[in-house]
């Protein structure tokens, strides 16, 4: 049985580990909701494709929690 996007986000929000597949899924979601430059690699999220003062890089788990709250 495969995980839904919501399942992936819920798992990421409650764990400390992530996979390359998780990074691809979160990047896909961020791009779909308007962050067209978003890059997610090795569990780090760069909303603008790189870290900036306004949007510093953050871990994938933090963004999973934010995405779940915004649904």
C-alpha cells in the first residue's frame, strides 16, 4: 500500500528522518502551491532555490508541519 501525500507529511512531521523520495514529494507540493523555485535536497528546504535572509533554509520536518497546518 502506498502512502498519500498527507501520509508522507504526517510521517515527516513526527519523525527525524527523511528519504530522497520524501524530498521529491515535499518539493512537488511546494511548487504546486506557488513556490516555483523551491528546492528540497537531503532534507533541507530552500523556498527560493537557495537560502536568503527572508527565507533561510529549514528542515523538511518543519515544512511538513507547516503544510499540514495550512490544509
